[in-house]
C-alpha cells in the first residue's frame, strides 16, 4: 500500500525475536531523535522570546528610568546574542531576512543605553553625557566607512576568472582581509563591545569616564580596521584589474594549449556529476581543462591535477572560441549550457553522469550536442525509441571508463562469513513519481527484512539528495538509520584493536595532506587561487595510492559484523560495490554500474506496475530480482546469493551487462580516448573548412570577428590549413559559424 504523509510503513510479518526491537533507553532515544525538529523549533522560539523580552525590558528600564532593570536587560540581550551565534546559527539568517540583523540589534541596544543615560542624568548631566553620545556617533560613522571600503576591497578581489591548479602569482594576489573587516555584523559586535560595556558601567556608576574609555577603545579598533582596508586599495597592494586578468588568462591559454575540456554548471550538491569524470579525463593523452561557471564550484571539484578555470560571465566564456580547445564534454544539462554551445570552434559531446531507464537519460536537450556518448547498445536503442531528435549517427558507444575500479564477481560469501548487502536507493526526483525511490514505501520493510537475518551485514548508502524534495523521504531515511543503529546495539561483538583505528587515522592524514587545499577557512577566492598553484609532478598518482590505502584501512577498522550507514564522500560508491555480495536499489544508474561486477542485484518495485510490465518498462531490471514493497522476497534472494546453484539470473546479468555497458575489449578508457581523438579531429577539419571558405571568399554568412589587436596580415589559406591541425586557429577560421547551428 502507498503511505500517506506521516503514516508508518506496515512492518513485514517476521519472527519478532529477530527484529531489532527498541525498548527502554533505546526506545526513548529514538523518540527523542524523531522529535528533534519539534525541539529545534522550541529552542528557536525560546531564543526569539529571550531577545524580544530583553529589548522590551531594556526599553522599559531606559524610559522609567530604572538602572538595575536596564543593566540586567542589556546583559541578558548580550548573552542571548552570544548563544545565538554559538548554537543557533540558523536563527541568524532568519533575523537577517526579517531586517533585524545584528547591526540593527546592536544599534537599538546602544540607542536604548543612550536614552537611559540621558533620562538618568536629566538636565544637569547632559553636558557630561553629550560627548559620549558624540563619540558613539563617530564610532558608527567609522563602522559604515569600514563597510564602504570593505565593499571596494571585495570588488578589487573579485576577479573575472577564478582558477585552480594554475600559477596565478602574476596577478599580485594576497591573503584576504580578516573576517571581522569583511562581515559588518560580526565587526560591529566585536568593535562595539567595549563601547557598550563602557556605557553600561557609566549607567551603573554615573561616572562618564567608563563610557569614555570604552568608546576610546572602540574608536581605536575601528580606526585600525579602516586603515588596514585603505592600505589594500593602494595601487601596488590591490590585485590585477579586470583587463589585466583577462590578458593573463588568454596568455595562459596560449601557453597551455588545451585540447579537451569538461564543462560543468550546477549547484553544490551536483558536484558528483562532474567528479565522476575527473579520472577518465586525467588519463587522456591530451591537455585537459575543467571549465566551470559558478564560483562556488571551484572548491567542490574533487582532488585533481587538471587545471580548473571558472568563467562566470558569458563575455569571458566566449574567449575560449579563439583558443586551441577543440572538444568540451558535458556530464549534465543546465541553463548555462546553451551559452557555451554557441562557440562554433568547439565540438560538444554529452557524456551524462550515469545511465538508467529514467527519462532523464534520453532528454530532448541532448540533440543540441554534436555527439551523444553512451555506454552501450541499450542507450542507443533508448534514444531511438524516445524519438527526441538525437540521430543514430551522432550516438557513440564508449562504455563506462569509471568502472575500472569495480572488481569482478569472486564467488559467494565464504561459509560462516557475513553476506554483505548494499542498499543504495536513489532519491525522490523532481516529478514526484512514487516509483523513483523505494525509501518512502519500501525502505523500512527492506531494511527490517535484511536486519532480521543474522547472517547479513547491511551497508546503507542513500542518495545525497534524499529528502530534498519530499519530506516523507527524509523522515523515512532517518527512521532507517535508527533501525541500523538499533540493530548494531542488539548485535554487538568484537571490534578491531586500536592499531586498526590508528592506521586509519594515519592513512586519512596522508590523504588529507595530498588533497587538502591548504588555506584558511576565511580565505576568499583570490587567496585560494594564490594557494592552489600548479600541483607537483606525480601528485595524482600519489593521491590514487593514498585513496586505495585509505579504503583498505577504513574497512579494516570496522567490525565485520557491524552494519554501516555510509553518507560521506569517502568511501565512494564503487568501494561499497567491491565489499557487497548483493545490491538492492531502484531504477537508476547505480544498477547499470553494478552490472560490471557480475554480482546479483535486486530492484524494489514501488511503481504500482505489475512485475512483467515493470520489467518491460525498464530494461535495466531484466536481470534483477524484483522485490515488492513488503520485502517478502528478501529471504529467497539471500538464499540465491549464498547458493549460486539457485541463482537463475547469472547468464541474464552477463548479457545485460554487454547491452548496457558494451564489450569488455577494447577497454572503456581506450574507447573513451578514441572518441575524444575522433571528435578533436572533426573540430580541426571544421576549422580548416571554415578558414578555406573565408580565404577564397565563398558566399557565406558574415562571421564574428575578433577585435583587431595588431596590424598583422590576415592568414592565407595555406597558413590556416597548416595552423588548424595543431589546434591554434587563425582569427578567420575560429570565427566561422558552425553548420550544425551552434552559432
């Protein structure tokens, strides 16, 4: 049955003695976890109430006037601010959205103190308190001056090109200013604290000297900060200007002469789509480059030696038109993809970030590319059946070069060993189709059935986007994690000795040393560019060795009996493939990739389709055991895994792997490299043809021309022909429109 929001899945009728039951403290712990959102809301309301009450009491103490109330309310307000920044960071953004940020709160707090002082002093003390008010006004003027200068400094440090793995020392980059000088709220709270404390002391003692001392210290801090920022605006201290950076970037393109690139645009959570192509790209013979469009993505790209360039503006992106770049690979579609497709001198191939039977694997947008690269014949057939405008001649089968890390099937689990089951469901998707993910309707039943078998070790690895659209998926995911924790508490057993944990820590330190960026958390993009120059030779190979050693140490540090919830970037999905004897998943690219191992797999059918219709609708399910939402088929599935003679789908898995992933020989990396070479050659031929057309003055639509930068003569046909194959097109050849319609 389909669960309604908030409903509990119907448990599988299994023997209760095997189920991971929760009693006593464990049950209370689960209830507390499931009630966590309500507790967070209560805490937020409490903080909001304390702040509101403190300001109300402060206003009352200032107007009466009442010194003890004024002092207590002001101290309570400051304490609430400290608690807010220490434990309730989410409330900070909520206050900012309601225009009650820290600046407004600080100004209001000081204003009420001034009102209180004036009310306490009456007319005979106005002359003594007036200088304090004037000093406070000067402090706030300095604060706003610092903010204005910090904006100017930030603009000088916001470069039109952001890079990684490239020596950018020529751009006169420097470390970022301190965080306090860049964040107005934090700055005001810290720099203004002495003034506020001094005013409180003055209100308590009626001695203006305390207020004067606090204001003097605040003014000194503000003047120091303002001076430090002004120094950064001096001509010799600021980074290179926009045009200088663009000239430097073009000079780098000329020196590096890139041939193939990976183009990516997307949100932070989608970085995995690009990261899966880093190693195949790095293993090519050409000079690869990664082209990004969002600044925040530069640090989301995983450890790699490939140069990374981020070109946020379209005008900067268009400078690639006159570079040696011949081919761009696209692992995903985005709105900004259409901008780079306009460059006629570059050929574009859609490589996707995994293949499945979902509609996203045959998106009509794919017809915008010169070629569509797929794993095997099944994807070619998928595009033909979908009739989305992708011609068969433009489909190229390259296999899945990432799958070299997946180990082949080595037989069933040894006698007495645990059967390791990987449950890796996909997320709920954008369309709300109940068949997208099994987490909501079948996840708990599947996990309960697996945990009920004492010979099973479960690895639960949910999709990173689980629960991002449907709150029911997030709630079900939390309940599954609690089931796993409860099962571990009931099972128990010996754990590896301390040396295994120490070895893991050492491997992690070595991996972090090789892959960590090495800059402060407060560093801005300009400082990160400075701290991430061209990597040392051989670092990529050292990273691969360190990753392999870390994975071995990671699994060795875990008890063989313990179930695991795997949510971090490490270990990766393919490492979990190698540890699993069985995969349970949904219709997604996960099952296509798992076929490379030859191991059994199962797919949960939550689509409401009959099994025969489900298999026909999704060809990747052809060699799978189909599980119903009640998980009644799990015991039989486990028996087939442990006793291969009962596995009736082994032959079908091999045939399906051939259809989905293509032949094992030649290796997928070789086919990938061959496809890159072929498309590069097509790009060179296209440039040559366009140069010849322009040189012979054949009728042709007017080309875009690069602004003249010198009086050098135009390229001759022979010059264009001799230059194009090397990848350095002339202005005329590179400016020609693309006959495929990408101009």
